[in-house]
């Protein structure tokens, strides 16, 4: 059994409303989808992507991801055995360093193939599911305090039990926004704040100490992702749990967080770390050092969402799951059937579907694709 060919797509689906953070305003989700096909016709699907052009530390874009897959990764895996995903991913790390977003699409597709060939779900391949149902949080994009509070009340009524407010890096504005949401939701509702690295350490400390009296479940990435010392300084001077997101992509990043005692929790996202297999390694090491593990997302479409839920289900003490379904964010999706159901702020995952457990609507895939290419030859 060998991989015969690969097809790569850039897929663009509009958001229901523009997603605004401290780094960018994003009107359209632009992700990269990979379709791997074996000699016997078995197909495996993978997905990767970014939200904001300014998010990835490596400066990736859908076009750069597409190019790396086209010129390096997909040609290399033609002729490989999909039952050896760990071996293949290790070879890709030797072939070209970094480019974790691009590698994630291969990781997903290999696990999907392996599961289909062996007729088991990816959750089972990874060792089993600790959770078959779990609540998810929801992040609210930047807006006026009244508008964010109104959106928060709607989400509470839809069943969400934890929300994350984005921060703009403006103490007064962010405080008023949080205060407005707290007032409308009450003192017992769990609220996080995520400035996406918009603050320097002294200002973050001032702001978070102001915010503490309102009740904050956690703060995610208050300072720039590439400044571990700043994150550690914030953690040492506040009483709110600190979650590292933009500060952790790789094993080295995790070592730095541990060495500097820079976070209580790490937010893992398969897209940014090279896929599920690489993220599982980070998860295990984080747990060994007593760090909590939450999962975020890069707002994936249906393929990436299924992969995210297979990963989340296998985390024993999951702190937070940050995504439920593409329909939370987008006007449409490219899957007709999935391994998960999302309702009232809760995900229910099934392990009785082989692989990732998704059925891709290839007509929609074609409709929303702005670029595609077929790879059939080993390079």
C-alpha cells in the first residue's frame, strides 16, 4: 500500500462577520486542504491554515503553505507507506526545517488514511478517547463594550459556559469591555481575556491587577509571543492563571516556558505545531511538568475541526476546548458528514467512523477553491 498522488487546494469561505483581533481584521477564512490517494483508491484528507497574516511566528500565509506542500512535502511522500505516519513526519522534518503549518496538513491526511486502511478512528489510533462530550469556549472579536456584551449574552443563551474576550492592548478600552460583559453575564460566568500579545509586561500587570476584582478565569498570551521573559514576569506578579499560546509552537518553546516558569497552561493547536502527532508530544511533556493543556484552533473547516476533536478527546485533563464547529464562524463548510456534533456549546464525538470520520463535499471544495494542483511524481 503506497501513496499514489496528492492534490492541494487553497479554500476560501467567508466569515459570518469579520473577525477582529489586536493583530488583524479577517473577512474570509483561507485554508489549505490536502487530498492524498493510495494505489487502491483510499483517500485521506488534511487541512491547515492561519487566521491572521500577522499570527504565525514564521510569517506563513496560505500561498507559502501551498508552495511548500507543492514543491517539497507532497512530492516527497509519493510512494510512501501511509501506515507509518510517525516515520514519514520525521523524514519531512529532515527534508525541510520548520513549516509546521504545511506539515500539519500532511499529518492529518496520513492519520486519516491510516485509520481508513485499518478501519478505526483517529481517536483509537491515538490510544483512545477520554472524553466523548465536552463544553467549548468561544472567543468574541473586538468591538465596542455594548456590542461585545450583547454578543456574549447571546452566546450564553446558546449554551456556552465560558467565553474569551479579545484584548486590544488599550487598558481603559479592554477594562470597560470586560466590565460590560461581566455585568450582563453575572459574577459566576467564566470569562477569559486574550490580548494576543498586545501588551508589554508592565502594562499587562497593571491591567490584569485592575481586572482581577471582576473575576477572570485566565489570561491568554498578554505579552508578545517571542518574549518568554515578559510572559514569565506577568505570571510572577498576578494572581490570574496564564495561558501561553503564541509563545508555544515547538519543543524548544515548551522548554523555554518550563525553564522560565512562564505559564500555568499551554494552548496547543495542531495547525501551528505540525499536526496531531507533534502536538501529542507537546501535550505529554507539558503534563509531565505540571502544566495544564488547553486546545485552541485556527478556525478550521470541517476536516481540521474533526482532527482537532480527535486530539482533544485524547487529553486526560483538558482545561479548555476552544472550538466547536465551522458553523460557529463561517457561512458554509466543505464537509457533508463528520465524526462530531456540536450543540448548545457542547461537542459530542463519535469513534465509530474510520479515520477522521468526515465526508468531504468535493463540489463545495471546488466551489470555494481559489487554487489547486495535482502532484503525481516523486521528487
